[in-house]
């Protein structure tokens, strides 16, 4: 591979532009949730509530491997620009949902929002995966730990700040311009516009053109079969136990459709000349084990973090804004450990010890959360969340870095997108599965004391002291809620334990000191199956 040199200024500007893109994608997954109650009230869409999130997750998840392959074929810069433009357009349209009444073919405001969120997700799928692939283009694996740690910190920041920003604009952002009232929740989407334009300008003007190493054509059959596999699976997990019973014909049909899509994909890709996700990648032990570990860590991460606000608001009676502030210790722990571990990996060239340590501390953090109850104080909750954040930090980037380091640079886009793909699937499955378990626990516990009452009626029966306040629920109901949520945390320990076992199996390779911009790697560095004994690095 010939050398490709970038100036320090070009790398810094590109990095800042990509960081803004990464922040946009990460922020959009958390900022919308706090605005949803107001959105469904204004757009009359309670029955379609879950589809706003599902549409984004489905479209972004299925597009991740497709964008990764396109980046390998046509270069990162045009793919990133396309992703930003689609994301920007989807954000603008989402903010306009319902402003002009019913639209042809689409219908009312809530359906419009679902469609536009799906468009936003198509662009969002390019942001995460291309951002990490560009890091791989600009920096060799030895240096990616430091940069990846920074991006992991950005992800942690967005996970905490997103609900605060969403809540603030929803409650206080309503303005009147030229006699037209713009509801506060619409700024949750409009906020993406200036940031998208800024990142678009920085990347378009200052980002250098990066040579792409792969040749071939787009595998349209493989792309279609990935969609046919993933979409039914995510729909089944999202709606199972809620809209439909797990044994209903709809659920069985969705799971069967997903299995059929997977079987056809495996069959088709065995004969594809340029598969979108090559099956031979799974023969590499680093690729398989690191992605599986990332999948499990993401599942445990989301199944814990997603239900902490519910524990605080319904279990402890804390207002929504306060519950958002209470997650600051989690963010601080994640921020600090992600950056520190990234720097240490870059300095030492060793990553497995930090991966193992992160999963162990994550296990301890989730165990501490599983021991909470309704009377747990905010200070007690804060230090437990700090421990969890410290454990989660290393996993935000190190699994991807390990995979990138193990594979040829020509496949950087597809291996990076595969890591993000499996992590995103893990997050979605974690929320869906553990959400179903939580709902079952809550309905069972409430049904024993108050027949006919389920979790969907809690807010209505609790009442509000003022807008944005937590429901004033009786203490015995708060006990039931807090116990149900901590039981889900305890169940998540099994997932973290499995993640630890898989992490122990990740082979250790020497980290390359050269990447796309360096000279040709040595034969030993190019061999993805070269494995150095673990004790040499641990």
C-alpha cells in the first residue's frame, strides 16, 4: 500500500468534523425520548408511540453494513457527506411533522413523524460507522485507542446530556415567530440542523480525499437479505409481549421470516463475488469474539441505562429533569475511563487487559444497582452509577479497535460497520427483551395488589403536582416498581457474565503502528490470524 500523508491540521479539522457527526448520531438516540409524551399529545399518536423509535432503529441498523461496504468501494468522504445530508433532511422533516395537516400517501402528523424518522435513521446509520472508519483511515491502530477513547466519551456525554436537552426544549422552547407558534418539541429535531451544516462545511471543505482500497460492486441481493433478516427480528423483539403474545401467529411469523432471511443470506453470500458482509470474516477469531462481546456489553448497557430514569421517576418519585441530572455521575465515569484507557492503550499497545477490566467493573456496577430499593438516596445512587460508568468506558471503542487491528486495511469499512451493526443489534435487543421482562414483572406485581391495574395506567392514576413532575404514587406501588426494575438489573448480570467469558477468549494481536496513511505493513502485521499468546500482553 502506498503512503498517504495528511497534515496535522487536516487531521485535526477532519477529527472535529467527524466528532460533531458522531455527537449528532449519538445525541439523536437519547434526546427524542423525553419529548415523546408531548409529541404524542400534540399529534394524537399514542397508539403509534413505539414506532417513532422503532422506525429510526430499524432503518439505521439495517443500513450500517451497507454504508460500511459503500465506504470501502467509493471512499469515506462521499458516503459521510451523503449520510449527513440524509440525516439533515430527515431531521428537518421530522420537525415539520403535522405542520401542514394530512399529506398524500403518508397521512397525519404521527405517521409523518414515523416516516421522517426512518429517513433520518437511514442517514444516521452512515454517521456512526463512517466516523469510526475515518479514524481507522487517519490513525494506525496503536494511536486509535486515544482517539477512540475521546469518541467513547462523546457517546457517554450524549447519553446523559440528551435527555436534559430534550426536556429543556420540550418544556421551555415554545416560541412565536411572525405569528406562527413553534412547539418546543420541534427544536429537538431542528437542533440537528446547525450542527449538521457545520459538520458538512468542515468535511466538504477541509477533509482530505482518502483513497479507498476495495474494488468491486454493490451486493444488492445481500443488502436486501440483510434487511429481510434484521427487520422481522427487531419487530418481533419490539412488539413481543406488548402488542402481541410471544406465541401469537404474528410473532411466530416474524421470527420464521427472520430465520428464512438469514438462511437465504448465508446461501447467497457463499456464491456472491463481492458480498456485503463476507462470511469469511467470521473465521477470524478476533472478529467473531470481539463482536460477540461488544454485542453482549451493548445489550447489558442499554438494558440498564434505559430503565434507570424509570426507576428514579416511578420508583423514587423523582421529576424527569432531576432524573436526567442524576445521570451525570454515569457520564463522568464513562468519560474519564474512556479517555484514560484510550491513552493507556495508545501508550502501551495493549488492549485486552482494559477490555477485561471494563467488563468486570461493569458487572460490579450493575450488581450494585441491582441492590437498590425505593428508599435508596440520590447520593447512594450517584456513586453506584459512577462505578457503572467507569466500567462502561473502555468498551465504547476498544472492541472496534481490536477488530480493526486484526483485519486487512482494505476491509476497514466493512469490519468497522459490522462492529457497529452487532452493537446496535445488541442495544435494540437488550431494550426489547428486558423491557418485556420488566413489563411482565410490573403487571404481575400490580395485579396481585390492585387487579386490573398495569404499568400503562400508573401515570394516569398517580397525578401530577405540575407539568414535568413525577407521578405521586403510593409507597407500596413505588416498592413494586423499584423491585421489578432491580430484578431486571440482576437478570442483566448474566449477560455481563457471558460478555466477560467471551472477552477472555478474544485473541491478542500486536497493534500495528501503520494504517492507511503509512507504508506497507509487514507480512506478520497483515496476517489477521496471527495470534500472540495472551500472557505476552497481559
